[in-house]
C-alpha cells in the first residue's frame, strides 16, 4: 500500500521501482567514514583543479594561445557537448557578466567503460559542487556521498540515494535535487562518463599519483605514498575502488578528487596543438554540459584569479539501513554547515535548512521552459532516454531568475 505522507521518509512512497540494484544492496557491507569533512589546500600559484572537464579548464584558465584552427576545433567540440536544462535558480548570465562567484555541479557516471553497453542504466557515483570565487581567489570542491538519502526533485515523494537522481530525473532534476538539499544555487552542470575519464587520462599519456593507501584492485597495485604512474584504465580503477578502503565511499571521493587534480595539472600544461586536439577528441560523446562556449570564454576572462587556491570538503553522513538498503544520512546540522560554507563562498547570506532530505518547494512555483533531457545517460553515448518513474519535468526543472537560492 502506498504511503502518501511526505514527512515520513522512513516509509517513502514508491511509484518507481529502480531498474538497477544498488551496490550497497549487492554487497551489504557497512563502511566506516571520516569523522569530519576534510579540507585541503593547494599552493596558491598552482593551476585550478576544480574539474572533471579538463578541457573546460584548459580553455578557460590554461593560458594557451590557440591558433584559429584550434579555436574553431574547440568550439565545434563543445557545441556537441552542450545540453541546455533551463533549471538554474538565478540569472547565470548576469552572475558571470558581473564576475560574481558561481557553482558548477560536476557529475561522473558509472557508464561508458567496463563493457557496460547502451542498456546499462548509469548512476552519478561522483557528485561534486564546485564553487568558484574570483574575489577570494579560490575554488571549493564539495563532495556529496553517492548513497546520501534525498527526496528526488520533481517526483511524487520518492526518496532515493542521490546517485539515482540522474537516471530518474535527468540533469535538471539532479541540479534541483542538490539545490533543494543544500539550499544553494546550481548554475551549471558538467557530466562525464567513465569512458570519457579513461580516454582523457590516456590523451595526456597518463597521470602520476601518490596513493592514499595500499591496495590491489583489478589492474591497480599501489602502495601508500609511493608515486605511481597510471594509464586511463588504471586511473579509473584507482578512483572506483571502495570496498577495500576503510573510509568506504568517503575514501573513494578523496581518490576521485586526487585523479581530477592530477589530470587537470597534466592537461593544463600541454602546449602541443596536436595533443590538444587529442584531448578535445576524447571529450566527444563522453561529456555533456549546459555551459556554452561563450560562457567558457567569459569565464576565462573574468575568473582566472580563482585558480590560485583550492580546498575541498565532504558532506558527512552516517550509515543507516532502510528497507534493506544502506544509506548515508546527513544531519540537518551537517547540511547547514555545508550550506553555510558554500553560500559564504558565493557571498550569499545563510539560508536555514529545514529538511534532512531536501524539500521540493520549488516544484509548485517554477515557470519557464521545461527540460527534455530527463532519463538515463547511456554508456558510450550522450543521448538521454526517458526514464521509468514518476518524474515530471514540468514540476521542477524550470528556469527562474528571481534568485530563489
């Protein structure tokens, strides 16, 4: 029998039965995690490392002098990656034009590699809010654990792990879900699949990492602190391993950020036009974003100083089993801490968190163009197919320039 009590997340209504089985359900292994959200700092004159989308960085902050042919090639490549959502919570053009801080939601899906075909329903196992503040000359990466329990925006009382937001609600629904959870504006999204990450690492001839722990996983055999060179497949496996990490998904998030950083540092120092073309080619069919090429040019002009510092933090949760599945449950206090941190970096006043799972108050007040991209991100393709479920794009994926967040 269906439960329509939206305020009772312990017994959520279930119009939608996921077509995938969560990893926690398959393994049913609890993981210990960090006691506090971690914060790290990068030397103030190192290049910015906020991206899963390396070429966005190279284009915006790399300082490369593109010949016309390279500029044209980059523009053509990024024109194929563009996927509008109409789901921003404020006037992003005005924000960028004035050089104010902004957020990008970085999403990494688990498709596009490991033999996962087009029928594999991909989830966003990497979820990072990147906050870019040129005045403070810093970028903050806020990781959200994939198992965090949330109310999926635009659904009829559907509580899920946050990594299910994309196959249920598409890019715009995922943006809204994060906005509702943290009470922060999400101005852009960037999504890349595992195949794209693997190809990008290979396009820069691999990366070097100092492993955070000793472990063997697939073709990766690393020792803590011992510098190791990884090719694309190895970098993918290094960033995917979870079950052997005493920090579980929190440890994996640290390694994901480490791979992103090393990939950015490698790509941003490339001056070869031929190599640049190879990197651009690696993005084709593996990346989607609602950031236009003109947006990227504007960001290069106004946000270069944001590359001087980088820090990171994690939304901290505790493990809880609900209906046989393992979730990470963030307290309102922790959600408020992260919200205040991000809003502070955006130069916005604090906003009170009232729901532990994110409310969907925007659903009834949105106006504008609906997003037609809801659905699953197919491995090896950037085509979005309609997903099974109760998601209604017209409920919460509209553009609002009233500054709701």
